[in-house]
C-alpha cells in the first residue's frame, strides 16, 4: 500500500514500477499460488485505475505470464 500511496503523491511511474516489481520478488509463494489458481479456473485481476499501465496488478499479471512460459497472456478490459 505504501508503494501505491507514494505513486499517487509523486506520480513517478518508473519508481512505482521498480518498487512494486522488487516487492513482487518477495512474494514468490503468493504469485505461484495465483498462477496455479489461474491454471485451474478463469481469473481476472481487477483495479480501479483508468490506465492499466498505472496499475500494480499489471505487474502481477506480467509476472504470472512470464512464470508460466507464456501459458497466459495479459489482456486489458477497458470500458
């Protein structure tokens, strides 16, 4: 939450991305669990950000796609 709060204050996309990706490095068990869940059921990561490029869930989705050897692809549902 601190990472997102800092981003909403300073709007530094590069710092936000770097910090969140570093945080994801510490969450390998959770990411692996989500990857396994996605293999069993349809999954969708939701966010309130209007631009998916400014959403921390983008990094989670990209990490899952990378760990699954492209078994999954990231698609943005934009309304």
